[in-house]
């Protein structure tokens, strides 16, 4: 008998959750029809767009108002903004689908509705996956940054939960799909930002250049321009990780496929441990 507990491990938690969401949507569509499911998908997309706008534009304002802003505050602001738009859109569009409209009237239509429910379910799974990836990206950056600045021994511990969940969503066919559709390239952006944050400690920064993979990334012309950019220094000093991974110059740098490939290969946590001298360089 298979060990069902493995389905709920960190590596399989998101695919298992996605399968559960997909099954739930298919059951609802089988009973209620696809019309309401599609309406929910439209509202979800509008909510995601609003949340993304908040995620990308709120960090500078939050920093100016409150100083150092925890990464979770940006995510929570995005969720609130997206949730408000989702709720308003659902109320405004509620009259589009009247009670009972679109309800399947035959067994064939029920199965057709269940099949079509894959579309809104997939949208919901994608939105949730993006939320986990972005939260994990900022969590990893905070883990590296605080370890370099304050307590280097903390880098020897396991990375935060969301950082591990984010890593599980970068591999396999699902990871490849999410990598291609991530609006901020969060995996590569967090890896590059984490590398650059190591310069807070001079000794660690010097050791970092002994690593061939890290050195090749840091010597890339686009990365050199980013390091000289004043727009980088301010959010870095205020630990505004969401602002860092959405910098326009960072997005420009990540348009280079060669740089993206290098960032996808590097193990940032292992590299950070080598930079502090905790483990020997490979």
C-alpha cells in the first residue's frame, strides 16, 4: 500500500493541493454548471491583476511610510487589494449569471461542465502557486540577508518553509510551466538578489568571488549595471525585498537567457554557506 503521508510532504504538498482543487471544481461544475465557475475565474483573474499591481507598486510607498517593511506585509497588502477587487467584481457580475442559469440539464452536459471546469481550476492553482513562489522568493532573500548581516550560523539551518515550497515549484513539468509564466521571474530574481545581498559582509563577498558559478553571474554586464544602480541600494538598505525583485533594471537583466540559465543552476543556499566559510567550496 502506498505511503499517503508522502503526498503531504513539502515536495508534494502543492501538487496534492492542486489535485484537490481540481477535483473540487469538477464536482461543483458537475452539480451547478460551468457558467458560475467561469464567472468565478473572471473575478479571480481581476483580483490577481489587482494584487500584482499592489505587489509591484506598493513597496516604495510602504517603505516611505513605515521604514523597514517585512516581506509578508507586501504579500498581505497584495492579498487585501486583490481580495477587494475580487469581491467587488463578483458583486457587480453576480447578475450576469442568474440563480439556476447554466445548470446542467442532462447527464452529458454535467460531464461536459466537469471537463470545462479544468480551466477555472487551473487559473486558481496558478494564482496560488504564484503567491507561494513570490512569498518563498522573499523568504529566501530575508533568510540570506539576515544570515549575512546578523547571525551567520543561521545559514546552516534549514531554509524557511515557503522558501522550500517555492523550490518545489521550480522543478519538473509544473515548475517549467510556472517558470515560463511567472510575471516577475521570482526564482531567478530572488537568486540574483540574494547573491548581491551578500556584499553586505566584505569577507563573505570576497569569498563569493571564488565560486566559479557565482563569479560568472556577478561579472555579467547586466548584473554589473544593476550593482551600480542607485535604485538597487535604497530598497536593499531598507530590506524591501518585494521592491528588489520587481526593479525594472532587474527585469531587463533577466531577459538574457544565458544569465537566466546560470541563475537556475546555482544553489543559492549552498553558495551562501560557502561565502561565510561554513562549508568548503566545491
